[in-house]
């Protein structure tokens, strides 16, 4: 450490005076300096401030001339990037608060002022925007690249990392060697053909995986594309988080994620959740004296602050950790379920392969020793082994996982266009089976375009928007008091427009934005400036304090010294306060009249205001009361006031300045979107912080609150026992005046996800309570009680949230949906899907795409199992009958390619239709293969098997070919492939609806796969020769085999006339919406009773063929 200090000290000593950026000097560490102080000597000021200890300030390193660093745009003189990075690292060492603080306050850096001077920045005006590019080049950007993506070659090699494929390759090499030994001229063909087929499958698989990775990387980049508020050139502006550079002044508030490492230059009640880096669960209180360091990757739990960036990108502490945490995307629950199914099918395939090998060898050795007499026992055994291994390759449905991956990649990309950014892949499929959606009101159901439309201002009623433009009846004194309250008691920021003719943009709370627009645009008075509010907001030198809005308290306060605002010689401390009207009214003892005089709030006047609040709420208006209280310094020391002090001592005997009615119109698409959800069997609930009258009015407009539905306020909700809550849940449609904890409890009772499961966990939630006597009486209950009351089956719950305190509910939900526009970083990081436009209709699109993924996987499964059943059965039956399998290894590998990769591409990318929302969601544990799917699989497999057996027996006579020749087997192979081509059309529907050609114009990938399959099949048949053991076919043979394959289409129509319904128990929910067939249902056992005789007849024909042989 000493060596580093000497090295860096010498670098600083050699640095010439810096030009171009006005440095911050003077003032104290705890009180950032004013603009007048900037010309004072940095060294002397820092020494005199008493915060850097007794060590002397080096005159050369801190510009001993005492002028502060002025100079050119040549950023930070000639200090190199590595040198500055080393210097910043001295005050940014992991888990070393004391040492970092000592280095910051020491002579090398010179405290906060020395740091600002070194970085050529200013706590009020930030860096010069013209230097940003140069800083980025010297010290790096705030971009943290992910682990390098895999190359195509890596994916290609991964394709061979499968024991079955490796065994097949080994067997092919043995076949190649034996073939060359037996017949050097043509013996190599079969082995080489198998190796080539494996190579083609590997190339296609690698290409799919590579494209999947590319799409997910693009989605990850979109996920990281967020904006942050910084101060540059004296103006607040939002920039992409990756554009932050060393020296930027970054502004954060409750709910924001810290984008880079920094040192505070101002804060107010700032608490940081550092658990992401340190693992400590408790929030850390920050201040400028003992802990001014903020770390990237952490979140702002409370308060607000400004800090100077000292480490960005990979140099930040989170950047270092993130590189060590890179990991591949985890599998989704559906992928895991399909992997289990694939393993089961693989076991069946291995059993079929073993049975085929044994049958072929048994017949050769014992039943018909003269069969294929020209082939040696070893060669026959090798052929049987290759056929067996190929059966395993075909049987193992590795395409299932591929189909999920392709479908998810396709869906997530399309969902992004529909304003749904998927952060957790599992959410895409889970959302499809959501049974409950608990939605916020503001910004989700409404437009979040707040406008003041009514109000009582200084006891003067304004009942329409036109009246608001005429505050002439209100005295200047009263108007000034209200404007002062609006401008100071606010966390919204006015961002200067890029062009002078543009309107300023307001960033922050939309309710506050409505009040600011009222004061500036309507009243033409703009007392709302960032410089005035920043004193209170960030705890600056005038002692002003701001206690931000809390969803629990539904109010906020600010303490200001009027002397700083009115240039008065008299110091007077005033509390400005605003909040939810019905809660604040009870704390008011006075009201402001039109002359600006405070008058007693009589019971009659209080009742008048209460009636107005109820009237406004019934019109779906948000009601806010603005108040103030003077001379509070007689009650409390304003500079040391805490939020608890404010609540206990100051937020009472308030003077009511104004009652404001703010309109937030319902979004145009909400009514249809809610109705669509209800038809889809999804219970929509509104959970809001608004009062119950406003909530009910909006819920009725949206169609959420229906006849027989129940609305409730949070206070009553919290008093319920778990049993009582379960009783009202089926009717609870509106929860008003609710806290984030209420939303969390509601989610837990619905899905049981994070319900306390032990006495210890229960006591953590209810300290001091008696578990034995109260475990069934207090919300949210506990796991055993919940499982007992709900049968152990929970709802699939989607929850929307935008605030910091919504994090627990978003985590508890099956799918957390955060708001992309109004949501805090905490909410976004806790969510699974980010709704980019904050619209409820976008949530409906997420449900639609989720159901599409589930159905597309079912389509693919239906198609693949049909191919599996036919290929395995015909191969096994041929072996048992002592007949050479009609599909050789190369043919089966081509079928495997059609079935897996091509099928996944064709059916996994089918676009959704609105008919998916005409049924109820499926239960969590519902089977992947429904009854109608089993019907479709069995009927198609029966037809195809009957066809192949017929061609095996009658093909030579029909087509004039030699029995068992390559010509004969090519006809069978061609008919089998065309059966799959046309059955792929059938597989586009998994229910009774049958129109296999509908929406083909919206499925370009499906059409391309079909076209490629037919062209490739033609090339294999016509030009494969000895390589694929195929023979060219004439036009008649092509026509007949294609027609036989096309018969899968009419069979698809006929099989759907067999009335087999979905199992009603597979559906979740209690509402209608599912379109179950009204036809008389046939059981699967009845269907098998029809199909088994057909299969038996085919097997008998195979037996007759074996006798003929």
C-alpha cells in the first residue's frame, strides 16, 4: 500500500495544471462548497475544513497556487488512464471502509473537494459535456461485457458430446473398416454415409444453437438498456447507463440501482441495500462523514443522493464480481419436464434397439441360418448393432429441448416487439398458465397522464379545468404559499429541453408532475426549479430536509428555511406537506383562505372538504391535499429532524392550502383487455394505493369490479385471518388503500410460494407472537395450514409492480411484471417480465405468447411421437419377421433430422392466435400429452404402419421391383417421409379444430422447412445411390408415394371426428372460457379397441411374409 501511495503521489506531483474544467474547491467534506468558494485555495480550504487530518496538502498535487484547477478540455491533464484507475482504486477497495475513508481524507486525494478537483468535476454542475468522449477513451465506459459467446465451432463440437452419437460414430468407423476389407471398391459406402449423416445433423444442430445464442444476447442487451439521471454542464439529463464516465455526478432515489461506484457529494436519508455485494441483509445508512461510498449493483432502499463516479464498468466492484458470476441460462420448468419425458422415451428406444438386435441375431443364428447367406456373422452382427444404435439415436427426442429453445427464442423476440421484455425465460411459459393477475391501477390500467381537473385552492372552488386558468380571485400571498409548497415538496425534476422551443420534460412522480404543470403551464408561475429543491432533496448546506413519499404513509414532507427562498432577513422554518386527502385531512386544524390568512378548520368546514373528497373520488379522481405549518423551529431543530420526529411532532395542526382532484384516464384498450382475460379464465384483481371510492370507480370502468364482486381497503384486509381471507378470495376484485405488504400477503395466499413453512420462519414474520395459539390466525398463515385449506394446489399468479416496496410481491409471484416506464430499478430487478409501455394490454399479450409456447411444444411432441412410434415399430417388426429393416441407418438419421431439428423449427415458430385465449389455463401438473393428442398420435401411427406393412408385402407386385431390393426399400422410405411431411400439417392443430392450411401465410418458417424437406428428399432419392442405398424413382412412383403420404391429411380430418375431449381436471380456474367439445366423448380405451385389431392384422401379415421368406 505504501508503494502505491508513493507512486501515485509522484504522478500527481508531475501533473501540469489542468485546463478547461472548473474545479470544485473550498467548503467542507460534509458541506459541499458554494460557487463563491470555488476560487479559494484548495489546499488551504481542505486543511482548514478539519476533515483530512493533520497531513499537509501537497501544493503541486492540488495546485498550490490556490486557484483551483482551471483549464482546457484536455481531461485531467496528462494523467494516464491506468494511473487514475489506480488512484481511484485506493478509495474503492472491497470490504475496506476504514481504509477507503482514510485514503479519501488523506493528502493523496484531499477529501471530497480534492477528489472533485482531481476528476475535474463540480457537485452542482457536473462535468463539461464536451469532455465525456475523452474521459470514456481514457478511463473506460460503464459497459460491462458479458462472457464471450460461444463460436459456431464450439457449438459444433458440443453436438458430438453425446454418448449415443459417439457410439454410432464408432460403429460407423468399424463398418467402414470392415466394408473396405470385404469389398475395397464399394464397401466403404455405408460407413461413410453414416458419418456424413451424423456430420450434417451436427452442423444443423450447431447452427440452431448459435442462432439461439445470438437472439438471447440481443435480448440481454435490451434488458441492460436503462437510463440514469446525471448532471452535466449544470443541467440534469437522462443518459444510458453505459454512457456514465469518471467524474459524472449521478443522482439516485429510492428504488434506483447504483450504476457505478462513487463517493457521495450530497444525500438525504439515504439507505443502500448492499446485500448483492456483501450478503448483509440490513440496509446501510449512508452519510458524508463516516460512509460516503456507494457501490454498483446495490439498490437504493430509501432516501436520495448525488455521488461522483469513481469507477465504471469492469473497474467497478460489481463489474469484477459479475465477470466471476457469468453462467449459462438455466433451464425452464417446461424444459426440465420435457427432459424427463425425453429420458423416458429414450429408455423405450433403448429397449426397442436391444430387442431388434437380439431378434436379428436370433433369426440369423437359429431360425433361418441361410437368411442372407452371403453375409458373414460378424457383418450381420455389425449391421444389427448399427441399426440398434440408430434406433436409439432416432428414439431419443433431443428435439424436445430444442423445440422449447427455438420456441422461446422466437417468442421472446416477438414479445419484445409487443412491449414485453423477458428477463427470466421460465416466465414466458408460466405466464401462459396464469390464473390470477393482480394489477396496479396507475399507469397500468390508467394512462399515468395526470392532470389537475378540479380543486379547492385557498378555499376557492374550481370545478372545471377552465376555472383553473383564472386564479385571480386568490391573493398573491395565498398563491405564493401554494406555489412554494408545490415546488419544494416534490421529488420530480424538470429536465431542460434539448431545443429552446421544446417543452421541458418532467422526470419523476406523475402526481407531482401534474402539480408542477399546474403551477407553470396553467398558472404561468414557475417556482419549481431544481436548484431550489435540491437543497431539501439532497440535504445540502442550508439544512433543508426532505422526507420522500412512502407508500405506507401515503404522504411526504419537506422542511425549508424561507430565508433561502425569499431573500428575507428573517429566518423562518416551514414544513410543507402533501398526501392522500382522506388521511391528511384528519391532521389539519386550519385552512388557508383567499387572502392567505390561516383560519380555524371548523367541523362544518371539515365536513365540506370531506364531502368534496368523496365526490372527487366517485369521479375516479385522485385526491391530494397540500398543507403547510410555520415556525416549526420552536418545536424541533430542523437541521437534525428525522422522519420519526416529523411524524410525531410536525405533521399535525396543519394548515390546509388546497384540495386537488387529479384525473388519470383509463387506457383505451383496458376494457377489452380485461374482458379478454376473463374469457381466458384469468381472475383480474386491482391492487392500488388509492382510496376505495376512486378504486371502485376505475375498477367498474375497466370491468374488473363486477356484480357480486368484493372491494376492500387494506386496513380491513390486514385484520382478516387466513381462513377468512381464503373465504373472500374468490370474490375479492379490488384492494384499495393497500400497502406493498398487503399485495405480498395476497400473492402468498393465492400461490403459497414463499409461505413460512416452519415455526422459525413464522416467528421471523411475527416476532413476540405465540406460534401454538396464533399460527392459524395471523396472515399470511403458514405452509401446512395453507396446503390443508387449499388442497396443496396454488394459483399461478402474475403481479404488476413499479415501486421499490413491490419487490417482495414481485418475487413471491409466479410471474413478476414490472413497469418499464414508471418502474424503479428494484422492481425491474425483482421482476421476470418488464412491460415496456406499462400497458395492461401488453400483459394480455404476454399470456397469449406464453400459451403459444406451450401449445407449440405440444404440436411438436404430437408430431415427433408419431414418427417415433412408426419408425421403431416397423424396424422391430421387420427384425422379428426375419426381414431386413426397410429403413437403413442413413435413412433413419435423415428421418431423425426431419423429426427433430426441422420439426422444431417448423412447429416451434408457429405464431399465436386469439383462440388461445378462449380456454381456461392448464394446471401446473397437467400432462403434456392430452387425450386428443393421444388420439391423433395413435390414429396417424396406425395408418402409417398399415401403409408401410402393405408396401413391404405388396410393393414389389405394385411397382414391379425386386422384393427386398434398394428400389423396393426406397419406395417405402419415400412414402414414409411424405407421411411425415403431410402429418406436419396435421400437427399444427392439437385439438378438434381442423384446417391444416390456415394461417400458412403467417408461418414462413413452416413453409421453408416443408420446401427444404421435399427438395432434400428428392436429392437423396435421386442422387444418393450407394451412399444412401436408395434407387431413383420414376414419375409414377413419386406420384403414388406422395399421394399415399398425403392421405395423412384426410385421416387427420377423420380422426378428429372421434369425439375425445380434454380432461376437465387438467384445467385450472373456476370461470368459463374453455371450449370443451359438446360431442359425446369416446374413451382412449375405446379408441384402442378400434386400433388394436388393425395393428394385429398388420403384424399377422408380417408373420406371413416371414413364412414366405
